[in-house]
C-alpha cells in the first residue's frame, strides 16, 4: 500500500515495537523451562544446553551495535523489517532442527535477525516520543513487556513443552513475527540519521572475536578447570581483542563502538549494570529451571508455575520503575533493585531438595522485584543522554551489555554447576546484585550527571532526523 503523509501514531508504533521485544524475550524465558526436555530428546549435556542458550545471546550481542548503526544509516524501519523476516525464518528452522548441532546453528541464524529488532525498536521509539516524560513512560511500557514475557514465558513454555514438546516454543514465534511484520509495513514511519555512519568491519570482527572467545573459554575451558590451556588461551585472545578495540576504535572517525559515550558515568554505569543484572537473570533462570525439574522432580509446566511469582513481580514493578525514572530519576529504582537481586541470591545459597517452599518463593519474589526495577533506568540512561541522531548506536551498546551479561551468566553458572557447586553459582548472582547497588549509587549523583553533560558536549551536534511519511492506515 503506498505511503501518504501523516503523523505517526506514537502508541501504535510503541505497541508494534513491543511485539518484537515480546518474541525475543519469550524465546529465552520459555526455552529455559524446556531445557530438561530438550536434553532428554536430543541427548544434550550441560555444555550443550549452555550453547543452546548462549549461542543466541553471543551472536545477538556481536551484531547489536552494527544493527543499530546500520539502522541509523539506511533506515530504521527497513532494518527492523529485515530483522523480523530473519528472526521468524530462524524460528521455523529451530522448530524443524533434526539434532542439537543443527539447533545451535539455527539459533545463531535466529539471533542475527534478533539483533535487528530490540535496539532498532528502541531507536524507533526514541525518535517517536520526543518529550522526555513521554519517552520515560514509553520506556516503562517497554520494560513492562519484559515483565509480561517473564510472566507468561515460563508457564507458556512449560505448557507447550508438556503438551507438544519443546519445538512448539519456536512455532509460537511465527504468528507473532508475521503479524509484527505486516503492522510495521503499514504503520511504522521510516527514519534515519541525517549523517549516516560508515561501516566498521575491523571493529565488528574484533567484537565477534572478543565475545566468542570469552564465552567459549568459560563454557568449554571451565570443564577442565579454570586454569586449563583452553580457558587460558581463550582469555588471552579475549584480552588481545579488547586491547585492539581500545586502540583501533578511537582512531576511527565513525567507529562501531563509540568509546566517547563511556566518558559519561551514567552511560557507563548503565552498561555495566545491564551486564550485571542480565548475568543474574540468565544464571538465575538456568540454575532454577534445572533445579526445579532435576532436583525437585517437577514437570516443565509445574516448574513454570513455580517461577510465576518472580515473573509476576517483574510484570508489576517494570512499569512502576519507568514511572519513577520519569518522575524522580534512576537512583530510586536502582538501589532497591540491587538490594533485592543480591538478597535473593544470598537467600538460596543453601538450596537443596529440602529447601522449604516459603524460602524458595521469597527468593523468587525478591528477584522479580529487583529485575523489574532495573530495566527502565538502564534503557532511559542509555538513550536519553546521547544525541538523538545516534540513538541507534547508543541503544545498540546498551542492548549489547544486556546480552553479554546474559551469556556470561549462563556460561559461568552452568560451568560451576558442572563442577558440582550450585552454591557458587548463587553467590555469583548475589554478587551481580551488589554491583547493581554500588553503581546505582555512584553513577546517579551530581558528579556523574556532570560527566554526562561534558561527554555530550564532546559528541557531534545533533542533526535533524530524516523521517519519511507514515504509511497510510
């Protein structure tokens, strides 16, 4: 249908963008509940389960910044639609995977499409809601969708796995993805930065090497001990890639990784908090879904129901966090978020088959509160302090922090589980909460705000966005 002039319908655009977040988040939360079933059908060990989850997050993290900058350059709606096509096709392939190896390969293909969804959607939202308070509310809704996916993901995943098998989780993405694709073509306006950024192939390759070697070292090297040659070799490659990034990227006129953003203490804090919070989430879901089904002997559906209190709290507190950020600022939700995540991990350090249900559910509720509070301030800080023309790059970096954290959480917790230490994994989760708490205090004060203002002045002046007419309704 041809385009015609008109003003974007902001909340309809928000709803369409949230559909992409829903299918990506559902894919993670629902699949975690299905891991024991997947292990039984495909004969996977813990390492195989880790790769099933982590190949998605590692590939996603590797391409998020490229997708964000590409969307700013060639058009956000165009990249978003491409992502929907790739993600939906990847989901179809995952549902048809004949074995574990193929499933891991198809998950990687699915992740390439996923990298074009969430950061680009956030960039679309940022350029749709221009007034700061409206943007904060929209981000609160965005965070609420994470809560919705957590609330229905475990139950839906458990029910689908119980009734039809784990493949049904991937079939679910098809109707949602196709509906989002149709609505995007019809209602989402095209937009792009006035001055496109150049492609940075060397920076992209270094990011892939850095994240891939780090995750591979933890998952595979950790089985032979933390001082194994595989782990030490991978960590050496990781450090080399990091050093090369830090030397090469500042010399680029338009780098993939905009290091000048990190001169802002709030932005840096948001990036590290995202890593810590999502490492806690990835590790928490991986550990507890295996515990509930392997140790307590629950079915996939029952495990999903046990996780419902955690998801319900995230659903309630995520939009509340967005409201608090818009009214008061990010510190108010970040401090209790860190306390809650740390307390939940600490409460479960004695976890075994006889752990009383009140203790278990208290920990789940507390973690849900903490995670619900943490997401909105991360997103708001990352995208509102940077020039609007570079919102795709900023959102891509913030989303990279989330995915890197999630991958590392599953890798580290899964590795210590293989070593027979569930308690160590829970201490890792508690430590992530402490990081959120400390940075939530340090990076939200007057000094931190001053660094953000100075960093913004050093960035190129904001250009007027190029926005195409809204498609006819």
